[in-house]
């Protein structure tokens, strides 16, 4: 009597015909490439940029390729005779025929022309084997229910591993003719001429754009200041200006086409709602703290409502997840670029980021070094400017001159080294208002009132102004520019100077 079989899922059903599949490989391609190299070492140069010994499926072939590479890089000839002495003690080679196998490989040489194609085939099959292994790990990790790692974290880890595998998969690269770089530079210059000297992404602040030429692709921009100087305000203003300004480019037929400029804003300190409140306040002139309390008039609410409708259409994307790592930022930014495009990444702020997994240490300077290197690599990988905010040390407060310097950057060595641009914000108004004079012992009223009047004059000169200092610019001049700053609505804007007034005024 036949025992009834339980109803099992298809992948557990013993009656299912499961075909055992071996990882993909191509022994013939590996042999053909090694034969070409042994017969003519010039074949090695066609594949050495992207092919490594570990990419070979056959371990013996991997050893032969590695040995050929060592001999060729030393300026020696790699052929069957030279390799024979190296492999005399190799039992693995003896199993496949020893020196006779080397001679067989060399004699099977057909042509050097196909060497690069063979190399790419070997490399492609290696990537496929890695994908299979990665897929198996993903399945096993998903079945292993770890309470400390949720599904979204597993997805991010898998995306990061896929991205690293994709980087390995880039077989193109290496040295290229200088004429290509010259042409690219010429195109950039032409674009800058058409955009009034602006070759990068416009910040929306005219004087800053003139000094920087805009925010350039693949640049890491550090924006640093002491608390209450307006770091987040300036970063938010720039992010809004970029997202609100469509870039005009020409299509293949020469017709002008507007290109949206999506921005990714990673806020590790403030919530997305608080950032939105700042942007709305900056656009409407209604204080964000009044909006939070609901202490606004009907006409002000109408302005807020209308501004909210307009802002909702902007390609500005905010992630307020705390304690992100560079790997997580890269994964999310890369996904945004794939789905919507990407023109700028803002990280607020640097010291709140987590170091890469496995790179944590008791030395915070070393951790920040890993973070800044990762952000610079992110800018180059995604080919967009990355603006990272940073705190300054308290050394600023100890000096009489409160203007920040590069040495004031916290964990400054790596930040200063990796950044393409370092900008500081300095608001004299902040310090002057907190230095209101008091009458000294034995000081007469007239002298005290003189000092008080001088203080009031300084307050008036400094009121509503902010200085943005470019302390480092890898590809341009350094200097400082003054801007208007409205603290009530956290808005930076171009400053209308009084230098048009008559000299005798």
C-alpha cells in the first residue's frame, strides 16, 4: 500500500526534477588566454588592467597566470621553459601533466588578437560565480531570523555588496590619451561661458557662485562653523536653490531642454519636518517657531499653504535616519540617482555619521578619516558634488579674532586633506551682541556711554550680515564674501552693498 505523500512546497518536493547546476566556467577560454600569454607576453598587457588570478575558475590556471604576471612585471620572459622551474615542486601542476601541460598550453596558441575577449569572458564568468554566491548568502541570511538585523538592513547590506561587485565589474579604465581630458576641459569651459562663468551647480548665491564657479561634480565640499552660525540654514538654502532651478541643456537636435536637479539631503540631526519648516519659513517670511506653535494669522497660513503646495513639487528628497554610515548614504543616493537623477548630496552633519562596519576604533580622528575618505569616494562614484557639514572646535571661542581657520576643524587633518573645498560661516553679529559692555568699577558715566555707543555702532554694522569664507579651494582662489542673513527665517541671500553711495556721504 502506497503511503500518501504530504503536500510540500515545490522546493521541498522530492519528486521535483532538480537539475544540479555547476558554477559557470570556461576552461577553453582560460587555456586559450594562457596559451596566448606564454607564446607572446604582449597578450598580458591586454588583460592586466582588469583580470586577476582569482578570476580564474581553475586553481592551476590561476597560479600560472599569477606567475606569468610576476615574471612580466620584473621584465623577464614568461614562457613554458621559465615557468617549468617555478612549478617543479607544485603538486597541483603535476596532477594535470606538469611541464608537459605548460608546453601544451603554449603550443595551442592561435592569435593574440582574441586575448582581450578571452579575458573578458573569464572575468564575466567570475562575476557570475560571485553573484551566485551572493544570492546564496542573501537567501541564507533571510532564512536566519536575527532579531538584531531587520529585513531593511539586510537589503542595504546586499545592495552594498552588489555595488562593490559592480565596481569590480568595471573592466574599462586605466590610462587614456590626454586629448580626451583636453576635450572634456574644453567642453566644460564652453559650458561655463554659456552660463556666465558657472561650470558647476549654482548655489543660488551670486557672489559665492562667482568665487567657486558653482558646485562641481565629484567634489567634496566641507561647510563648517560654530553652533548658531547658520550651517544648516545655508545648506538648506543651497539645497532648495538647486532643486528649484532647472538646468537648461540642449538635446541632440540643439533644442533647449529643462533638466530637473534632484537633491538628496541626509539630516542626521534634525527631522524632515523641521527642515521643511525652515524651507517654508525662508520662502514665506513666516517664522518657523511661530508655525510650530500655531501662532500665525490667517493670511500667514494662506502663504504657508501656498508655499507648501509649490515646495511639494520640488525634486528635494530628505532622509532623517540618525547615525547613518557612508555605505548607507551611498546605497540610498545611488538608488535615488537611478530612479530620479541626482545633482547634489548634502550630509548634515559629518560628526554624527557612523564609521564603516569593521572600521570602528577608540580613535575618533581615525573614524572621521574613514568617513571623509568615503564621502570623497562617493562624490567620485556618483559624479555629483557632496556637501558635508562639520563642527568647529572650541578653539575659536578662545581667540580674540573669532574668524575660523582650517586648524579649527574638529579632527581636522583628514577633513582638510580630503576636501576639495572648505567653507566657513562667520557672523560677527552673534559675538558682538553677546559682548554688551557693562560699567566698570570707577568708570565715569561719559566713558561708559562712549563705549556703549561704540558697541551699538558695531551691532548696527554687523546686523543682518554673514561672511562665508572659502579657506580652501583645490581648483580656484580662496577668499571671503559677505551675504545678508535673516535669522528669524534662517535665510541667506545676496547682500546689496552701499558702495554706490557718493564718497562724501
